[in-house]
């Protein structure tokens, strides 16, 4: 259910990319295949214990990450191998601890929704990069994962 909700939110986010454009060139900028290249959870971490921290969790995990989004000229989107690895973040004192459990991706297809259905999620294109910002999407727990003590924005960047 959480994955379907994420996909719906993703589609809602893209609505503004299609429907808020003043000319058709912006629509054509979105058409094509976009690969997930950055999954920023809002904290630097060294999940792979190599001594180097990254905010982009993709640089830290051994999980397969082949997520792509394909947009058609009819404003439909197909999501392939969606990233839905379980990312758990806790904070002990001033340090963040991140654990990632690898899971298989899934394929789905959905039409982009209308502008009226758009929520507070932010999306934009700069050059060949498509960025999605999910406000307060990352929950940071206390040491024993019994309480959410803060949240972080999740920033996903796709490259064409």
C-alpha cells in the first residue's frame, strides 16, 4: 500500500511538469526515460562502512537500483524497478544511523493526474535532471525506533 501511495504521489508531482508549462517544449522535455541517480535522505551516512559518507544513499548501498520513469507524449508514465528498499534512520546523540534492507523493485503503469489533484510535493526539471522533493518523507527515530524525533525531506533525482 505504501508503495502504491508513493507511486500516486510521484504521478501527482509530475502533473505540474505537464500542466503548468506555458509551452509544449516543457512537455517534450519530460518525455523519455529517466533513471534514478540520487536518493538523498537528508543526512550523510556511511552505510557500506568504507570511511566515506554520502547524502546520496545510492552511493552507499549494495542493493540493485535500476529505477526508471518513462513519460509518453500522452502524459502517461511507466515506473520500472521502483526503489522501495527499506531505509531506516535513527539518531543517537548527534549521529545518524542508517540501515537499508534490499528488496526487489516492481513495475507499474499509471496516467498522470490532473493539476487539481496536485499536492504539496515539488518537482522540477533542470537540464537533463528531474528532481522530486518529498517534504518530511524520511522519519528519523530514536535509538530503539519507538518514537519519531524528526523528519527529513527525501530528494530523488532522475537523469535522462
